[in-house]
C-alpha cells in the first residue's frame, strides 16, 4: 500500500460477494488522483466473499476476517483502527462508485475545513435518485410516523415525517443533520475528538448517531451532489427481514435515549409498544408474529 494515503476506504461485508466485487472494481478500475487504500472487513460470510478478496484482490485489498457477524459499527471500527488515511470513507459493499466521485468528494472536503463529514448523491440500481439525506425529527413527527398516521399525507410530504429530505433539494449542496451510511467520508481528526462509532448500534442509526456527535463537536455535515454512487440497497441484509425490523426499532430507541432525553424516549417507547401490541391483537398471522417479536425485543432491551 502507498504511504501518505489520502483516503482509507472501509467496506464492511456480509454475504454480498457479487455486490462486493462490483464495489471494489468500481474503485480500482478508475484512475483516481487521490492515494487510497481499501480495507474489507468480512463479518463471517459463507458465500465465498473471503476467497474473492484473497484471490482476486490480494494486491488491492486488505482483508480482515471476523469469526462472527460483529455488526456494522463494530466492523467499521476495526477497519478505522487499521487505516492510515487522512480521511476515512465508510462505503457499503452494495455500492458502485461512478466516474471520479471519490476524487470530487475528497477534493471538496479537503478544501472546506468546517465540514466534518460529507455524503454524495446516491442512485438506485436503475439510475433514479435515492433519498439519502435526513433531518432529525421532532417528537410529534416521530409519533405521527410511528402510529402510521403519515400514510394519510401525500407521499412527497410523508418523507418529511421520516426525517428524509425530499427530492426537490437534491440538486444543490446542502447542510443536513445526517446522511445515509452507505457513503460517508470524514476527517481523521474527527476520531480524535469524538471517538469511534458507537458499537451498541449493531445495525441502523449508527450514521445518525455519528453525524449528531460530529455536529455537536462543531462541524458541518454536507451533502455534495456533484459526486454520484449507485446504492443497490439491502445487499447485506435482505435475508433477515424480521430481525432487521427489530434491530431498526432498537437502534432508534437507543438513539433517542442517547440524544433526545428521557421524555422523548419514554413517549416514543410507549407508542412503539402500543403499535406492536395493536399488531398482535388485530393483525394477520404475519403481523401478529412480527408484533410479538418486536414487543419482546423492546421489552428486553437494556438502555444504559
């Protein structure tokens, strides 16, 4: 690996071999101006992902092999600890970097010292825009979305209740509260000031937590539309839908407890339990099963 590395690219993978190959190829097949390293952390895949890295990319990728699935935050922290770059890019295994997106992001964040973390334009597999920037919800909006009342609102406004910023804003550079974790480039100095990712977030909300901490340290979080990346979405999590749902609500509760305080947390937890109970009472068999699973997960969670 080259010395004086500009960007360390950290890719966490779990059973996404084919997508991982596309991701790595989309980086190494381009003539990037910046100096970079690629570190892949494999969370105990059984689909040949490790063989792919060892045989196809032995000279391009540093592979860290976990004996169990340690989750997104913990695995990224492993990569960060091994990295050498002035900047760090957390990149999902189900992405493809387009054109010179990496150079563009690196050059922009390098020249804007007040930006702590940058996200880029994400595209769906068919090339359409993928919503990827968020603002933190008020407690009222969180409750409206949680109980399903947002469904009566027109779809273009409903995204606002999830905190998701609508497409009208995506052609312009903008400051946001947080960006999708599929692509996050940030300064190494951030780690010295706020530490690594919070490993209690096994899956979901880790990007919201990290961006909140970066903003609290006095930096901006920026969306940079001049760089584009395809995010196929769900490549490493498509086979665990019920578990995925549970982890999403647990991570949401952890985030609220950590950043919003006890009142917001207790109200949101109450409505989460209420919705799960309603599904158990009045849903079909699938909804009852999911409701029971979600309720059990919420009640078992330790928040300290």
